C-alpha cells in the first residue's frame, strides 16, 4: 500500500508499539522503501526484532507476489491464495525468532 510520509511514519510507530496487534497492521503494509532505507526505518522507529522480522516476512511475501504477478498475470490470484493458505496458520513464537530457530 502506498502511504504518505506522515501515514508511513504513523504505521511504523504502530509497528514499534507492542500494544498494536500485527493482524491490524497486516491490512495496510506499506511498500516503497527497500534495502538499507527499509532497515533504517525499522531502526529509527525502535521496532523490536520479532515485529521487524514479521514485517520483513510480510513485505517479502508481498514483493514476491507482485513480481510473480508481473511475470504471470493469470496466475497472480492463484499464487496469492496459495501464499495466504500456506502461511496463515503458521505462527512463530518470538522466543523462537530470537533464538534463531525459526525454520
């Protein structure tokens, strides 16, 4: 989702706030920043590592679907449905992410 600078800052502030559920944030994940700029946004907003990992996974999945849709437009909907069905039931406890045993 393309957000204005103010809305993007507010979104990252919400991401840094552990009281804001990730499910709510998942409905409007911003895109645009990449690489070092993306990591700088996470660091500047003091996003906790488990929440930053969640964001990077969702961001990466969105980019993968977008790139695949550009390559194979008729399959885009199928890919998105498969991605959602394969990942919606998976949760990774923060302690697992922090210990490096997420996969």
